C-alpha cells in the first residue's frame, strides 16, 4: 500500500515535508501553522485568529484525502504560552463535532510571530 502525499492548493512548504500523508485509511496531517496558503504570510496576531487559520489549513489537508474533522481521532496542539489556552480552546471547540476527538496540548517554542501549531490523525472508514 503506497504512501500518498497530500498537498492542498497554494504554496508548497518551504521545508522538506508533506502537509499530510495518506496510507490506506490513515491520514496524518503535519503540524499546521497560521500561514496563508496563497501568500505564505502569517495570518493574525492573536491566538484566536491564528487558531482559526491553522484549523482551516488542517481542514484543507484533510479534504485533500477525502476526510473531514469527523474522521479525526487525535489532535495535537502546540502553544507558545500557557496563557493562550482558553482563547485557543474557545476557537478550537467551534470546529469540532461530537464525539470530540482525543487531544494533547503542549507548550513549545515556535518561529517568531507564530503562536499555535496543530496536527491531526484521521482514520477513514
């Protein structure tokens, strides 16, 4: 069973990775940040604005595989500041259906201007 790269429309990543990979019924979305897929520029200065863009980017990769948020079994959220948790969580909750997927949230360093990164693991029926 081959591994298939998922690259939604827009600029290809500047780093050596695929935005997502599908192998069989498993879809792994690479960590997405708040980059505009057309310009490559950072969208937003608040964690809420960036979380919305990040989740739109995740959805675009999922769609490339024929998946949706409902197929996601696990999200991993990376924040630069523990103080951003509530604001991120409020936006994140609007993107979810029931039953909610599993999630891990950790605090990390990201490149300047980036406040949140999210990856996803989906399983297709």
